[in-house]
């Protein structure tokens, strides 16, 4: 047995062994199961659509004495909820904004939070006593901005198909999900997810340090809808330290959603930790549910999603016919596709929408299939980005080794 204090001492002396989840699992897959003395911390992470994301802010609007209190607030058109503190006549507004709130079908709270993290200016409009007050602000001017998650980093999700005859609009699909169980939509990063590696919340307890969207934060406890079979956590961190590529907005046929990332450094204190960290995609269950009835139609694992498939889109610009309207760009849920076969990698989350949207084969990615009622149904959408989650694991590792992230 090791103690957390011993690992902290090793970090201070520059002697700690910090591995990413991928590095750890590669060793185990190759038959070289590490001992407790070989590794001290394993960084695990996940990235994808997480609806239970919100932010609490204190936003300056006018000088003191101009308005009494806010009756309604929007930021860049996204509706916010003023309060709970009224900040009477201070010219400030305490507010909450949901990651799923929408200003338009293609812009919502997740987009707003990323724009703020990017340092962009946003327009604040306050309604008070029948009058309107407008102000343009940016994150450096906002004295308090904290992102919270009410539920995040689910150990595993459900995949969805639509068994009905007609398409269905849903937050689990970018375009209406076709009927007759012809496509599968999935979420979850499988074996590198923090809760897949600490499923009983042995280490991930209230007050435990983590990284939320690249910003140092803490676990608040279990999140809403958390169960022993499918645990998830609530967490918080300051928006000012967040990395825009590790967060954002994601447009679905059911409205804008929020992209969130969570990374957790898990200690290796005992053989039990080694055993938990040795989980593979093949051991991470993935039920397949009908989108309307939510009944389970099949059971599979994340190996169907992440083993033998591709995690990045391959672009063949030579196939582009420069259509009048680029169907891939129109469909892209993160605005990452450019005319002529270009991709803005800072925005692309490898969801696969462009693969199905482009009729000329400009975008390609092997996304796998899932067994459903005796047939192999193709995965058409991933709402989690395994490649970006792996980058987040490495980012946390480097922040720990450099001493920036205090564990």
C-alpha cells in the first residue's frame, strides 16, 4: 500500500510516475501489468455532449445607481436567469446560464461559454423596470464566472436507434434520427473515462481535484441520475482557466447542446487500483435503446465503438465538387467544416456527421457497427470524441508534472 501523501512527496521531488490512461492500458494489453511501485497517478478523461452543464456569473452592466435589479438578462442572445442575489442598484447582475439554453437553433449556452473562454466580446442585455440596458463585456471584465456540472462523466451511456418508421428529432442526433433502426448514435469514451476506472467512486469523492474543461476544479459529489450501475459526478471550476478546445456548443436536431470535458488524476495506492485501471472497452457495457420507448434492445460494449475504428476524420479535398451549398458544412454541429474539404481541427470533434452528409466522399472515418436484433447497424454519430479525450488526459499529465495542477 502507498499513501496519497507519499505520492505528493514524490511529485515534489520530481520522482513521481504519472501515466495517461492510454499509456497504462497499452502496458496491460501487452501483458506487462505494472506493479503498485511502478506508477503513482493515472490520468483519465472524457469529452462530449454533457447536458448538465451551467455557469454562475456576476456580470457588470452599468455604473451603480442606474437600475434597481434585473428582471431578465440575455448574453449574446442566450437567455439567463438573474439572481439569486439581486445586487440592488450596484449595476451588477448575478446570473445563471444553462449550457443547453438557446439563442437560436444553432447557438446556445455551450457556444457562449466557449466564446467567453476564447476571450471574445459578448453583448449583455438587461431588462429592468420596463427599461433596457446594454453592455458589451468579455471574460476579463467579469469578476466571477464559475462552470458547474449537475451530472457529468457518466461511466457509460446508452446507444440509441429509432425503431419507428419515420425520423425523430432528438438531442441524440444532429439530423433527425432515421427510422427502422437504420442508424446508431452513441456517447461515451469507454475505457479512458474516469468513472470507468473508478466505478465505485473510491477516490472520486467530494472535494477531490479534477480538471473541468482544462481548468482546475473539484468534485462536488455524485450528480443527478447517478446510480451504482451508472455513476456520474457533479463538479465545478472557474471559467477563467478553461481551454476553449476542451469545451463548446454542439447543434442537434433537438436544439443546441453543451460540450464538456472532465479529466481526473487517479492515484495508484494498491493492487485494487491496478485492477480497476485495467478495464478495457470490452469490459465497458453499452446498452442499445429505442429512442422513443427507452427500452433496451441489445447489449454490447464500447469495443464496438473504439476498437478497430478510427477516431479522426480523413479528408479527401480532391473529391470536393464545390457544390453550391456544402451539405457537410451545413450539417456540421460544431461549425468545423469549410468549403473545399477543409476542417478546423480546433472545432472538429470527429462526430462523423460530415461523413454521411457529403455525397462525394470528401470526409471518411470508420465508425463501426453495433449489433441490434440480429443485424449490424452502422454508427452514424458519436457525441463523444475519444481523440480529444486522450489529449485531455495528456494535458492533465503535463500540468501535474509541471506543478501547475496541484494534486
